[in-house]
C-alpha cells in the first residue's frame, strides 16, 4: 500500500528548543493511522510542521509524492490536507449549514459546494435535521460531528483529526469515533492524533507512539495493544 504522507527524520521546535528530534512516520492511503502521546509529547508540533505553521528545521515531509517541507500553509491545504483542531471550534453564532459552507470556501464552483453539502448530509443525517440550528446550541457530540463534516467539505485526501475525544462524555466519545471510522470507509485517509488509546486502537489500522519528541513505538493496532511499554504507559498494566 502506498504512503500518502511520509515524514522522514523531522526536527522541529520553537526558538532555540527542539520539540521533535528525528521523527519519522508514514500514513498509508486509505487507512486510519493514529499518533498516540501524552501532553507535551510533541503531537501538536508535528501537526503544525505538516501544515507548514512551524516549519521543520531539518528532515523531509512529502504528501502524495510532493515535497511539502518548505511549502506555505495555503499550498499544503490546496494539495488536499485538512485539519480538524482540538476543541472542535465551530462558529457558534452561525447555523449548521453556514458552518459547513465555510468548510468549502476553497472550492470556486458553487455547484460543487452544493454537491458536497448533500454528501455530508447523506453521511450525517443529524446535521441535515439541524441545518438551521445555531452551532453553539448543539451538544458537544453534535459539534464534533459538525467539525468533521465541515472538514469533509474541502474534499480532503488526508484528514488530520486532533484530540477528537477532548471534553466529550464517554458516550459521545464512542459515537465520535464511529463517525471517524465511517469517514474512513468513505475513502478518506485519516491521521488521528489522540490520547484516548483504547478507543483509538479500536478503529486504527496502525499507529505510532510519540514520547518526548521521538517515536517510541509503532506497528499495527494489535501490536501496539500488546506492546509492554504502551500497556504500562496507557493501560496501567
């Protein structure tokens, strides 16, 4: 299976401090790849480096065979990478449909935006039911669904989802991960950045564990579940 995103020996950080020190990982097309790690491990810095917001100091990042290491963020997004930031961040005073249309702002053809809106509604009927509802009045789980739907409006090749379980009740976390799995089944490649190990490994095909700016473990989901270091750090066994 071909790699859609490839990161090779990336060093990145802020001011004089390196946060990532030689990180390498691959995201195969069509799969859910997870990046696990506690707070301060460097997950956000890696996302920012992929998007060009915190450019890598050394190493190489390629997407679809194109070297994006030094590209500006708008060019990277234009190639087909969409990021759903942690905390969902919907526009609370705009309706569900308005939020979704904002997600398609890079598409110049209005009929294409309409078609994508129909596809999102077909995937998430609940969003269509609440099309005229203000996003700020929705539950946390519904806002999470809306943020993913908005991300799909740009027809991404790669969807980076940052901490989708943050601030959600266990019931909504389970529902949200089902949504992510459904999105992947539609053919969208997902890089899932999370701390919730159990839920993440239940839907991921493969993954990496980031610790203190380095990859500490990687493999398929089953292998990571059985990894003694991962079990000790995240499962308490």
